[in-house]
C-alpha cells in the first residue's frame, strides 16, 4: 500500500519517500515515525505510544522524539507553527492532519482516505459494543423519571471509561425511550451487539432495580439480576452492574480500569439525587431549566463539596447560559471556578477536563481549552461531549478541517444524534466539500425527522431542520419549519439565532439580522460562533451584521 498527501508520496515496499518526485533522505527512525502517522491518519498518537512502537522505549527520551519530528517536518516542508501535515498536541503527542490517499500500487487508481474520518477502531472481535437503554420507571410517578434515567446514565458513564467497549452515547440510546422498539432494530440503528435494559422502582428509602444484558444476535440473556436494597446502596448496585457486564462480555481489565468502574463520585444519596435532577434540567437546553440545573448542582455541592461531577455540571450550566442565554462575565468567572474545582476533586475525570476546556473557551484561552479537550479524549475515547464540544470550538475559531474530524468521531459515538451531522455539514460547507456536505445534510434531515416523529414540539429539531432545508434548496419547508420553531419559542435566544441562520441562507438578509438582533437582546453571547457560522456567510459584508458583531466584543 502506497500513500500520498500534499506533494509527498510514500512507497513502503520500495522503502522510499518522495517530495515532488524527488526522493528524500530520511533517518530510519523518522521514516518509522512517518509510517505510524500514515497508518493512523487523523488520530492523536501519544508520545509514549510512538516511543514504544518506534524505539521500544529503550534508552530514549521525549527529546529524541522531538528531534526526529523536527527533522521529519523539515524534510516534508512542514512547520510546527502553522502545520499542514504534522500537528503538535502539547503535552500529549502528535497527529497527522493532512488528507491522505492510499493505493495498492504506484500505477493503480488511488483511493482517498479522509483524515476527517474517525481513527481506526479495535476489530470487533476485540472490542465489544453495547447500548444502555433508559431504564423503565416503575414507581408510578412521573416525577421519578429523572431517577430511573439517571441510574442508566451513570452505568453508561462507567462503561464509557473502558476502551475495550464501544458504548453508544446517551443521546443515541435515549432516543428510543418509550417507543417500545424491537431490540433488533435498536441494535441495528446503534450498531451494537449487546443491549442492557432494566427497570427501577423507588419507594421511600427503598429501590428495586432489575437489569438484563442481552446478546442481540442470538437473543440470549447473557446476565440478569434484581437488586432490592436501601437507597443508600444505589452506588454499590451501579458498580456491581458495571462489573457484571464486564464479566459477562469476558473483558479483561487493567487495575486502573477496574478502579475506574468502582469509583464512587459521592457517598451522599441526597447529593446524588440533586445531581441527577440538575442533569435532567440541563439537557432541556432552555433559559428556565438552565437556572434550575444550576440550583440543583449547587444543592448537590452544598451537601458534598467534593462532588466532582456536580462541579463539572455547574460549570457547563454557566457556560451554556453565557453562550446562548444570558451573556454575562459573571457566568464565565463562575464556570472557571467550578471547572477548576472539578479537576481538583477528580483530575482523572474526562468529563471534568471537557468542562474545563469549555470554560477556558468562553474565557478566550483557546490553546489551553484545546489541551483540556485533547486530554478528555485521551482519558475517555467514548465521551461524546469531548468530540462534539471540541468540534464546536474548532468551528468557532475557523479550524474547519479539524472540526470535521471531531464531528465525524462524535457521530460515530452517537449515531442517532443529528447535531454532529448538522455541524459537520457546516464545516464541509466552509471547506468547499459540496458533495460531502450534501450527503451529511441528507443524513441529518433523516435523523431530525425521526426525532420530530417522537416529539413534534421539539423546537431545536425544527430550527436545525429549517437551516438544513434552506441549504438544500427547499425554501418552502425551510420557512415553514423556521416559523414553527419561532412560534413555539418563549423568547429563547437559540431559537431566534437559528431561525436567523435559515433566513440568511435563503437570502432574506434584513429578516435574518432582525432575528439575530433579537437573539442578542435576549442574551446570545457567542461572538466567535456567529462570526464563523457558515449559515451566516451571506451577512458577513452587511453593515448591520458587522455592527451586531462589534456589540458582542
């Protein structure tokens, strides 16, 4: 297999590298490092991984690797400051960011390998796949729905810490909640081989949790258990379920991984309950519930000041309010404080690093934010938020190639979620990749329509769909959906902003700016996103739009 990127061609069989047809004189180790990049395009390769694979880690320091990388860049005509090929991820490692083409022979047609695609995964025989479906609330009270959902989410979160497992994200798994869908269909949609389903009955200080792990292909029950305990034992139950799943799937864990799924975030049941309520409100993504989320997270922290997940949740809630609902420097300060406390409490938490990255972003400390997200992805390769939120930050900064890779990885982790595909389409648009954009938008519309079939009042699905229809040339449907979203809005800035995107794409510039101005009046505060949003490209030379951007400085 030969490779090509930029003006470089690599022929492993002939053991040579050419630049513009001229053979390069590479040190053997530089050549070996280059092959590592070519077989893992787009993937972050850590320092230790490169040292182990190329040198066997014998008598070699990171300084040696740095020297070889420097020589490789010089030979390839690349620069560390503004890389076209090899990107440095400070404190972690390196990544090949070039678009690579691969072909079996020098004369054969070369097949494009997109570096925005997700990095290679472990083969299926080595990497089990699982979806944790929302547990059924058997308590007879709708109020307890947050608790049954929260138990399933916590188990899902424990499993995502294991790189041997491919775990369907919360967004994808919870999409099928209450639909009574066939397990075979769910597994096919989520691309998993096993499914965990269960039920929760809560009564006073007692909780009854019944779970079963099902192999979808054979419809066999791999493991099942019913727990009837006091509420204070809920943490032990979650740990036992996670460990039993690992045992049933015959997954071998390292001591560190075993400790990860046994980690108890808090020993205070009431703090845990408040945290689950806060998370439920946070996922609503609106002005009123964002305040409720903050209140619940703060209640959890008041009961257990060392509760890292609650601190991370509090930081995310303040960031969301600042970016989309109520631009206020005080929110930024509180997010920074909360994210710092989360890392102090649990420095190995991928969620805490992702929260810190988001807080640093709204503080305009972009390089530091990138390092935190890179760390989060390294700690938990199944964490949807790390890829998706990092992608949004890259889009905000105009780094669309990297954003596209991150959105694709997010879509792989959460195949039923339309949001990564919506933003991937925008990144493709900015990159001029029209055919990729078209395919991505069509797939996004399919998922959006599926979401609306379950909840026709979903304003977010409406306004995201409207912008996609506008980009695809369906003016009537775009206007219809945008107006439906606006009519359902209770003065939510995000609704006005995204409706503006639709009208901007349709060329109704005054209408678009009117809606943007209303969004800013209501609290929209993310200037960087507005400045680089591809849906607003037609407004960039309009004086009213420039004035609006200036007002957000």
